[in-house]
């Protein structure tokens, strides 16, 4: 493919993640929004109104579309393996939303299909693609601050009380925070720590019988080199850790404190949760435009021998012997970390550059998420076998 020719991207699933990716791809110089596939009529019609692009009701039609060079798959988790292997068989390069799949065997099937077809796979978006996290990784990897000792990642949100589809409240179908939210933290700490997690010890649980899936988790990840990471996630809509991040939202926009507001909205809703998801989040819902600040996922602090790092609203804060200084990022938010996702796929397609977040990386992240689940259920340390280095 000539470098000057835009890569035709097809979006599979026009829910919240797909809607954001459409906007990111529309602004990215290497891509052209070529098509979309969506079961629901309203987002599909909104997409057709906004783009001179092909519209399909299912992924099969999109995979047969000759205008599509690559697909972004944002369908429910239980369909990831089926849809990724279908896209690979059609010769399409793939961006596959996290989690890569729900089982390690399904990850292996996706990897085999991608390798057989000779296409490229990027697993994400996760917040490990965020510019602040990549900048922190570069500083740690440079050795400027000496040896990495530990990483702490905390996030408290309203996740469990946003409008949810039924499978999002069913752990067996990929629901709850362990498949939807904690993978962001796993990817962040794996990237910062070099990727090779040795073992996991965790507790996780559900506190609301009306939302019967994991809503909180605490995990301890030990790395092969002796570093460690602690992950804390709470999704109960009481405390909001953005209070500790200048009230800037996950995407990078200013927000107002709203403790308990998501719970109250569910109690007084006049639409089903599925309808609310379409009205509020799917493509065609209100778009606030490009956030003015960097995206983030709670608070992440990395402790090294000669200093500590954490993300700021617009860059990275470095704490050392001479106090605190802020390292501004050289580029703007670039449609959140999704610009980096698209950059990585473009580099793979055009220059043959292997993506870091490939199938084996995605499998390693799922392995850690499943280990958190197993450790919490069985009360034991779980050793990992499929980790890959950053």
C-alpha cells in the first residue's frame, strides 16, 4: 500500500467505544472512514448521515467490503474471537477492543488466524496508549530515575451504575470490572513495568445483588525483576478519584462532582438501560468535541530509585531531590490515546513495524485479568505463564 493512500477503516460496533474511534479516525491523516457495521438502526443512520461511507448491518458485509483495509472491532466481548477470525480470514488488518477475548484458547485462535492471513493486529484501546503513560514508560526505560521499584494504580468511578447491557452485568459473558475496566490498569502497569508479570494475588467481589458482577478489586502483581504493582478499582459511584485529578474526566474534559448521581439516575430513569446506552453513548449522541486535557485512568504512581512519576492534567509530574517539576507533552491530546492506536496500526501496515500491543501482548493482559479472578475465588497466588516483554 502506498504511503500516500489513506487506510480504509471499517468500524464494527457503533456504541460508545466505536463512536469515539470514528471521530478519532476521521481526524487521523493516515486513515479514511470507509464503512461501519451496526445492528441498531439509530447509530447506523447517524453514521450514514455524517459520512460518505458504506453502511452494513453485520460484520460479514463489512468484511466483504473492498473499500475496507482494516477493521476496528468494538462488539460485545463474547464475540471478539469470532469477529476477529472472520476479519483476518477476509484479509483485513485489525484493531480489537479489550479484552482480546474471554479465554486464552480464544486468544490463541485469534493469533493463529492473524498469522495465517498475514495481517496485523493491535489489541486496544486501553489507557496504556495514553501519551502520559507512554511518556512515563520512556522515562523509566531510559534509566534516568534508576531502578523501578513499584507502581500503584487507583481508580474509583461510577462504572457499575452507568446504563449497562445484560451481558455487562454477567461475569460469565465478560461483564464486570475484571474484563471491562481492570484491563486498563493491567496494561498500564505491564507497560511501565516491562511486561513480565510473574504472579498475581487478588481479592475481588460484588456488593450489590442488583448488579451481580464484580464491582471492586484489589490486586498485587509481582514482576520477574522484583518490581511490583498494586491495582485498586472501585466502581460503586460513591467516591470519584477524579477528585484527586483536578476534576478532569477520564477523556480529558472538566467535570462536576456527581457522587451517587449515576445511581440516582438509574432509579428515576424513563428508558431501559439499553435505550439509555444508545441515547447517551452510541454514535449520534452528543459529541463534546476534542477534550482540552490529556486522558487518564485514575491515578498511577511509579516509584524509582531516584524519583517518582505520575500523570498530570497535561503532562507528567516528576518528584525528585530538587522537588517537583512538570514535563509537558510535546503534542496535544490527539483524540485521546486512540490516536496512538491508529498510529501503531498504520506503522505496522506501511512499514512492517510490529505493534507492541499485538496478539501475544493482549493474551498476556487477559491472562493477568483471569488470574485476578482465579486468585479472588480460590484465595491463592496464581503464577503466570504467557507474559511477554514490553
